[in-house]
């Protein structure tokens, strides 16, 4: 008993001291507000903070200059932060693609997603950015980018930029650098997409060369046509087709281009070993669905930089509309895919839930700024069902093996997003887009981009031309490139390497060295379009003990 009492006293003393210290801190904190400097911020920042040429009150011109710098500074911060969010999407792509592929290819798939960023950044810096934005002219939201004024044209139609290579010379400009960072991470998304469609049988070296090709040539030239003042953007000003090709954040420029390149690569590679037996697809479920779900959530988060950031302006209040439309289209897309597969198969499919979310996000990327909330939900719902149909069509009808569903998510729903602009744009935003209707459009002052259902069939025609151009350019040029590359060096690994898994033959490293991966005679993974209806393990992971 004495021992217990001493133990109690030993505990009570430090507790008492701690309580006294806590009480003193509380009393002190109650007194501190009386000594505070400016807790509301009302007195922080004012006319005294504006630099003046002479001591005293600054002139009106100096105040206006400071206000302008503050506005552009806010736009810089917004654009760069949005770019950082989009950069983080690379982690989401890596997790989604790796989760949807087999464990024996995990290191190879993950490494491809890192490599394409490294290669793409260098390629875009050296050549791609200049081809895409070298003739853009002034970007007012970023303080003007006067160095970017050299566009190669044919008959007055813009073809590609021709200035800003290496970001050197007069392109050594803060506005140009801000634009470069934001657009470089967009390019990286387009370069990443084909790795999913070509996963589990493509040579790492082929992906390296393909990434340079997309970053330096395929993506920037088409991007110039839409975002750099090129011929698709001029369809409105020259031919009277609405506001020309309109793609707010890249359903076509980014996602359809990447998806089209993935389709070309997948066609030339052919299906994975064991994917088709007697002409029927074999289900190949991914090795880590939780990883893919986590990657989807990361991508969803990053999309709030992708779409709202495309205003390039922190003071553009349309950001709120873009953000909510993005959120709702992604949510409804995932819900639609889940309910549709649940209805058709009796159970919700986690892989299709992920692809439904991504499909909704891809589809809303072009019209995000031009439609209202209910229409954004409709676009997402169509995308969620469309991705399920598309995966089935490519897998069962065309017999094109796409391990992660990249073609259906990005190419198909990117095209749907472009079409949605031509149908549903309501005219409340985009006055002056591509140099059309800065004052009035369709007889209405301030009228913006307007689709067919709101009175402008010309916009739908422009969008259809855009859709045809993105497919012909993205698929056609990529097919020629991969075909030539295949003839020169071969882009597919040897059958024995594919059978073993690409981690060791291609990378010399395993993703899971502590596990022995044992396979039976049935192959595995991908967001399986041909669903397993009963539990049937395809693989055993056995810990290796020393």
C-alpha cells in the first residue's frame, strides 16, 4: 500500500506542475489581444507601402502602377500554384497505371511514369514550347509576353510558332516563364497517357523516344492550332464559325492527343500474351486496386489546378464555376459508371468507378467554363456510361488491348468534351475568345462562346472540325511514327521477357523483391473489361524467407 501511495504522489506532482503551466498560458493568452498589433489586417498594407520616387505621398501614376503589379502578381501566383497541382497529377497517373497492371510489371510501369516527365520537360523546353506558343502574342493575364510573336503561316492561317526555344534571348521573361511552367505540366499529361495503353509489352527505350516525339512535335503543333493562335482558333474570325475551335483546358489538345497516340501504339504493339483465347478476351485484373483508387483521388485533386488554373488569372471570378463544374462532372461520371456496371453485372466494378471519374473529368475539361452546373452533371453522366461502352467496344469488338482503359478515358471522352462545347456552351463566358465578339456577338453585348442549343450552329461546326483534326493528327502521325520506330528497332519486348514480367528484363529491378510471384496458366491484369464473376485467384504472393 505504501508503495502505491508513493507511486501516486510521484505521478501527482508532475501533473500538478503541468496544470499550473497550462493555467498560466491560458491567462496569458486572454491578456495578449490587448497588446496585439493588427489582428484583423485592416491596417496592414496601405498607401505607405507603395514605392514613391520622392518621399511622401505617391502619385496617382505610382498607385496605378502598384495596383497593376499586384494584379499581375496575383495571376502569377495563381497560375504557378495551379501548375504545381497539375504536376502532382503525375503521381496519380503512376498509381492508376501501376495498380491496373500486373505485379511483375509494376516497377516498369511506375518508372515509365517518372521517365516521361523527365523526357517531356526537356523536349518541351528545347523545342515544344516555341512551336506551340512562339506566335501567341501578348498574354495579358501574365503581364504580356511580347517575345512570343513569331508565327509561321500559310495564306494567313497559323501553323506553328517559331520563337521561344530554350526560353533564351528575349524569351527570358517572367511572363513567358510562368506560361511555360503551366503549359509544360499540361504537356506531361499528354505524354503520360500512351504509357497506359501500351503497358506490359512495350520497350522502355521505345517509350523514351515516343515521349520526345510527343513533347517536341505531336502535342505542341496541335496545341498551337488551338491555343497558340493557329488555324483551328481562326475558324471563327476567318470563316465565321462561332468563336473558332474552343477547348478551355484541353479535352482535345491534351487528352485526345494523348489518347490517339496511345491508340496508335496499342494497335502496332498488338495485345498482351494470353489476352485473347479463341477470339475472346481474357479478364486481366490489376494487381493493386487500392493503389489505382488512391491514384484516381490524387488525379481528381489535381484537376482543380488543371481546369480552374486555365483562366491564368486569380482575379477571374469564373474560377468558381469552373471548379464546381469540374467537381460535379467527375463525381457524376464515377457514379454513373458504378451504377451502370452494378446494373449490368450485379456488382459495382472498382476499376470502372475509377475510369468513370476520370472520364467525367476529361469530358468537362473543354466546356468547364462555358456551361452551368446541371449541364456539367449531364456531361459527366454521359462520360461515365460512355467509358464503359467504349472499353467493351475496344476490348471485344476491335480487340485492341488497353490495360488501363486510357483510350476510352482520354481519346473517346476528350472528343465528347469537345462536342459538348458545340452543343451546350451558354454564352455567359468567353466574350472575345479567339478574337471574336469582344463587344457584341449574335447581336448581344458581352455574349460569349455559344453552342447549338443556345443559338449558334457555327460553334458546333467548328468543334466538329476540331474533333476531326485532333483524331487525324494525333492518331495518323503517331501511327506513322510508331510504325517506323517498330521497323527500325522494334517497340515490343520479346515473348519470354513479357512472360517473365518487364521489371527484371527491362529495368533490372523488381517492384516487390520480398515476394515470389507465382502465376498459373492464366494471365492477369488491367481494368478488366471482361469481368470475373467469381473469386478465382490468379497469383500467389509468397514471402521469401532467408
